């Protein structure tokens, strides 16, 4: 690649290829490159989304397990989707959001969730216990 963070390398390339560019235009190009980098880094560190596709996928894959009256083993697809969801909550704040999200979803009247099965997902899928679906569990701990 011909580009580098080193301005001299860029100037050498421009001179070698007989590209003429004024300082104002170079400043604008540099600004745009820096802003593109900032935006791409910010996009990677976006916050947890309770209504996002990861939560919806985990819900769909795990619904048969968390609505069963008896405790069994969740399907491997459920664990994969669930691990991805939990790992998407990277910060303490995001894990608290995940906890609140799970508690709200578990209490929805249209889904009869077995909270014991929901809580067992963490252990059954090889994850540490970070929250409970029971409303009595404090998500801020």
C-alpha cells in the first residue's frame, strides 16, 4: 500500500506520481481520513441494544428451552446465539442493560418463560452468572 500515517511518505508518493495538491486540499483530505477513522472506531464500540438483532436471534433460538416446564439442555444453536448476545454487552453499563432487558422480556405476558431455565442458560452455555431473570435480582450489583 502506498499510504501511510507518515506525511512524508504521502508527499513522496504524490511527487513521484506527479500529483499536484495544495495544502488546503491536503488538510481537508487528512481531516476526512481522521474523521472516517473516528467514526469507524465509534461504530465498533456502540452500546448494547436490547431490541437488536442479537437479542432477537437468541430469543428465537432459545425459546423452546426457556419455555419448557422442565430443565434440560439447550440446543447448541441457542448457546451460540446466547453467548454472542452476552458477549456483546462488554461494559458494566451494558451488562446492566442486558440484565434489565432480560428481566423485562421474561415478564412479558405473551411469553410464558420458565425463569429457572432462563437463569440456567448461563451455566449450561458455559458463561459466568451475571444476572437473573427474576425481578427481585438487582441488576446494579
